[in-house]
C-alpha cells in the first residue's frame, strides 16, 4: 500500500477501496436509509456501483487520496474520505461519509471524519475541507462539527437534492 492508502484511529482502520468493495458500495448506495438525505446518490444496479468505483479509483490514481473504506474489527462499515471539487469557483476537499445504518450512533462516522480532516491538514493544507450537508440532516451536521468543521452560511449553495449547507474546517488553512 502507498503512503496515504491507510489511516488508523483508536477503533478504526481506513483503507483505499479495492474492486472487492464494489459490493459494499452497491449495498450502501441502494439503501434508501443510507441515502435518505441524498437520494440522487442512490444507484439502480451493480453496473452503476462499478462505474462509481472506477471514478473513485480514478481520483486515487490522479491525486493519491480519495474515499477510504471504514473498517472496525475487520468489518467494513462504509466509506469516508475526500474528493477535490469546485465550490464558488475554488477547489476544495469535499468531505464525504456514508456508513451502513447498522453502524450509526456509535461515533464511527465522527471518528473517521476526524481522522480524514486531520490527514488533510497535514497532507493537503493548501485546500480547505468542506462538507455539503442538507439542513435536516442533524446527524451529519454533528459528524462534521466533531471533525472540526463549522457552518459557513455565506457559502451555502443549491445542491442536487436541495439546499447544501456548507461546513468548513476551522483552523489555519490557506
């Protein structure tokens, strides 16, 4: 594995996805509970999951980082990571997290997101970390806040599934 392909926390191991993770990607992105606040992320079939994996893997190949698989005790719980995207005509690191609903409520998403934001502060301090969150998604807001992001209302934008509240990492980022 490359230098940035694995992160660890007290309880979690985050690793670069492989083709073997397409089933997990498919399961999460066909679960209406997991995509309740982002229904445009729902997939119709395994072919769409394979295409999404190809895009994620392409980001890894170009940038050397991306979305990691979140594992606890060798159980794959979901994904958390960063993707370069444009926000208000500027590149940012979009923070993404999506876990199996069975893993919700145990602090896993916050722990993974905190590790990812910490990685960004060390390895990509040139780009701000941003999370796009639907106003009604209280759990996602808590995850972002636990990871050190704060709502920046002046950056809110319309998204594919409604208004995106923009949360930005605190601290000295350029």
